[in-house]
C-alpha cells in the first residue's frame, strides 16, 4: 500500500518525538519495576504474614522492613540503576559515591519519580480511552445512538480532552526522565567536589604529558639537526675552505663564487647552531642547568653574574623551562632594558626551584602589554610554576619564577 506524501511527511516529523517517547517510556517503566521490587514487595510481605490481631513487635516489623530492605540493598540497587541509565539512555554514571547520597535517591527521589510515572501512565491510559471514544460509541447498539441525540458533539469534546491528556502525559514522561537522570547523576554519581578534583588531576596529568612530549620532540629535533643538517653544513664549509686554500689556479670569478659560498656556509652553520641551542641545548642534558646557564651568561651581550645552587637536579622538563626563562629574560634585558649588567640566581629549596633575574636598566617592564614577558609567564605556568615581575620606572627590574622540581 502506498502511503500518501502528506502522511509520510507527518510521520517523518513525528518520528523523533515517537523515538524519544519510546526511550523515555521504557526507561521510566524499568525504573518503576525497580521501585516495585525494592519497595512494594518488602512493604507487602510483612503485612501478609501478620495475623488479624497484630502484636506490637509485628507492627514494628511491618513498618521497618520497607525501610531496612532498600537500605541493606543499596549497593545492589545502585548498580541496577546505573545499568538502567547506561543501557537505556546512554548516560554513564560512574565514580565513587557516598552511602547517604545513595539512600537519598533510593528512599526519596526514586520512589517520587516512580509515583510520577504511575500518574503519567494513568493519564496516558485515560487519554487513550478518550481519544478512541468514537470507536466505543460505534460499538454500541444503533438504538442507543438514536436515543442519545448529540452524542457526536460530546464525543468530539471527549476526544479533544483525550488529546490534551496524552500531551500532558507525553510532557510528564519526558520531564520525569530528565528529573530522574539529574537526581541519579547527583546522588548516585561521585560527589561534585571530588569529581572536580579528579578532573583537575586528570587535566594536570594530561598537561604534564603534553609538556613532556613537547620537550621530548624538541630534543629529537635538536639531535636530528645537530647530527644531520649541521654536520652536513660543517662538512660543506670545510670542503669549501679547502678548495679556497688549495685551488690557486682558478679564475677570479670562480674563486669569488667559492669564497661567497664559504661565507654563506659558515653563516648557515652559525645560525643553525643558534637554532639548535634554542630548541634544546645538549649541554643541559649532559652537564645540567649550571653549565647550560654558564654558556648563556658567557654569550650574553652584557655582563651577567650567575649563581646556581642545586644540590639535586630537577625534572628535565623543569630544567628546560628554567633554561629558556633565563635565556629569554636576558635577551629581553639586552634588547629593551638599557642595562649595564644583570644578575641571575637559581636556587633549589626542597621541591621548589627559584629563579631570580634582575638588571639595573630603566625599568617599566609590564607583562600585560603582550611583550616577551607574557611568554615567560606562560612557560612558567606550563609546569604549574609562578611568575612575578617588579619593574618600577627607573629600575631595577626583578623577575622571580618558582617552579616545582618534580612534575
């Protein structure tokens, strides 16, 4: 049978609502069954075994069993409810939980939602009966219809009322499922504060892993450049130097080309050396932070007084951050501070590495203006470090960075 296009479009428009209703109805009915097993059966059994004239212990037993049984079965009920939400709604509720929060759901929230489901079911049945009023009427004898003139109008009102009841039931089912999901997430899941702590720990671990991975990648690139491209350039520069020194009978034009190529090769080797040191200095891994910072101080365009006291080495990533902080800070001082000297102090105290860089320049440095100081603050923050700068007009400027030694 061919379905009319208008009916097909109507069914396609109603399909999401029907699928959502089916999902919510199945989830709600499953919850009602769980509550029936958890509440109705424990509540009815004591009264069934009590005699007509009940004694006080029997009455107390009949009143307490409906509370004791769900409380004792709390872990099992929690697992069942979590399975219900995961299987029917795709909502995973996991993590540690507290007993009193579980009891709040099983003794209060769950039964209240189940009662609302019973109300929604009653409304749906009443609405369905009212919507099919014409079918019931046409099933009556013809004499009854002839004796009740105007029944069609009354049936139309009843049908309209049934549609209203069905709409209310549809809305109520969805609202109850949403309420049940929120209550279960809040009461059967982990405590929000603990969940937040767990997420912070996960983010901290993932960020530390990303920082370590980036540092390892810089080390790999440094090794590849040092052992590959840099060695090739050095070899080429040496060969060009030998050619310039030994080939005396070449034309002047050829000698000029060789000399120019030799100069370019030496310049490329020098630039690549700076690039390699900027990626990750090999001396930092081999000899430690003291030796690496000594190299920076020796190459600085202004006098630098360096003091390093590290009884134990810090984590490699932390040492790399400290190295680049000092390197970039000295570059900023040489470029902007108009200083005549700089002081660098690196001291490890317990699990903290303190780096202080100061100069006698003009001051006025401000990390909020988007200068290179903002990059220093981000480098320190990448390992949960702190960054502080004090730079009044006229100087001096003091940069203080504290880094955790162990990530």
